C-alpha cells in the first residue's frame, strides 16, 4: 500500500469533509458503529430471554472488564503495528465473533454462560480495537483537520445511535436473536473493504518509537504522557469527566425517569435532547473546522456540562429535563471532541495509540463497572445525590483543565 499522507510534510491540506480518503474512513466507521449498536441490542435481548434481569445485566456489562484491564495494552498494539492494520484485524475478529454467536443461536439455545463468553471476548477485541480506532484519524488527514474529523466522528456516532436501535429491533423481529446477530456481523464486516481503501501516512524516522517488550512500551507511553505539559492534565481531566458522566447519564437516567414517573417515552425525549445537543456540537466542529483557544473552550464546556448534570436531577418536568439534556449534550459533545483533537495534536505520532488508550480508558472500561454502585447508591439515597456526586467528579476534571496553564492555552494546529 502506498502511503501518501506524511505528517509534517507541509503539503496543502484538503478539508476533511471533501477528502475521499476521510470519507471512506467515515463510511467504515458508520457501518461498524451501527453494527455495534445492533450487536448490543441482540445481546441484551438474548440475555433477557435466557435469564433474570440481573443476570442479563451482568452479561451486557461483561465486556467492560476486559476493556478496563487490557485497553492500555491495546494502545501499545496500535502504536506497534499501526492503527489501520490493528483496526482491520480487530474488525475482522469482531465480525467473526458476532457471526459465530449468530450460528450458535441458530443451531441451538446457548445459555447465559455462552452469551457471557461472547461478551467477554468482544470486550477483549474491543480493548485492541478502540485505541486503534481513536488513533486512526490522526494518520488519515492533516493536523489542521483534526477538530473537523472529530466533529465528523461525533456526527457518525449520533447517526449510528439513531439507526442502530430500529435496525436491531427489526433484526430481532424478522430473524430472532440469531438474525440480529447476523445483521450486526454483516454491518461490521461491510466496513472492512472501506478500511482497506483508506490510505494512512507514514511516520517520519525521527518519530518512530523504539520497540521493546509490551510492558516497556507501555511504560514509555505513560512516561510520554507524564512529561508532557498538555497531555498530563488532559488525560487526568478526561478520566474524571468520564467517571462522573457515564454512570448518571446511563443507568442513572433510567432510574431518574422511573423515579419521576416520566416513563419510557419521557426518557426517550430526554435522550433525544441529549443526542440533539451532541449532534449540534459535532456539526459545529465539522462546519468550523477549528475552534480558537481549544483548551480553554474544552475546560469551560466541561464545567458547564458538569453543572447541567447536577441540575438534571432537580428538574421535575419532561420538557425541562429535555432542555437540560440538550445543554449536557452540547457541552459534552464539544468538550469531548476538542479533548480528542487535542490528544491527537499533542501526542507524538508514534504514541497516539497509547495516549488515546489512556485518555479513554475510564470512559470505555472503568466507568461502566460503576453501574452497580450507581444503582446501589440510588436505592439508598435516591437519584438526586447520585447526579450531584457525578457532577462534582466531572467538575473536578473541568477545574483541572482550567487550572493547568499549558492545557488552558493549548491550541489546535492551523
């Protein structure tokens, strides 16, 4: 494969939304993300049909543990073998795993242990896939397009969430759980030919990190983060923000809707408000391409989102909750995309996978493991204190970003 995108080559950049290479990547990302949504719906449905609600919850959460344990190592793999190659191999493995689940469901009635094993294996592959998928955008376009690419990625995520639910339900209705798993495998597999057509830039010799043992490379990546004045507070801030956000805005929101008597339709409207806000933030970045004073904007919007999370539990009406959720989506979407772009801009080209893994470890791996704690705390004290604690933790992340001068003054490449 010929590499044509060389970081730092000084070539004139094509806007990401007009770059066929970026658009091929975007198509692959959308197809894979829709497939992921269909897979999780199929897994949840199969687990509910095979066991109690509590057992189904354990099965659907089983992917988080291997992600939490292995994702930093996945970042090493992405940097060692390149994000494109790693994404290709892990995508093929994910498609094969989900297809195997479809065949098992078609041939027999696997119990919860089999479904749990599928979930755990999917989490193991995800631990390699997610850092590589996060690092790939930095290698397919110029540095000045990083914010725009993050905006496009956010729009793709929103689209996948909108399409994944109906497609997953349709798959279950038409072909049962086996049909839904088969549809998920097909959608994930469709991304492979698009990924094969994506061209990536080569690393200049000076940016190639020396290879060693996996643990040595991992330590090297963590040292790289610790020594960088922007990355160090950025990774800590992202971890705290995700830790305070994920629990309340997932399980916590379901419990809040139940406590307020909003019903499933009311919760759906609140989620729609959040999705609209996040989509608007992604569209803004896609349109603008660059936000001045990106570090300061990311810090302020993170703080604003934390305040809105705390306020959500104090709202009693569905329209009011939708308005607050819109603000949460707008602020979280903007701060998250800017933090992702800053990570890719500040990390050395040979370290993007490891830095991406470290910055997203809590959001993808650790925070989902707190769901039982969130449920237990809500049962003891109600949802209000749960949201307030989440808001405080998220606000700490925003305060760290705001107080770290190097991060506050950080700019995205022009």
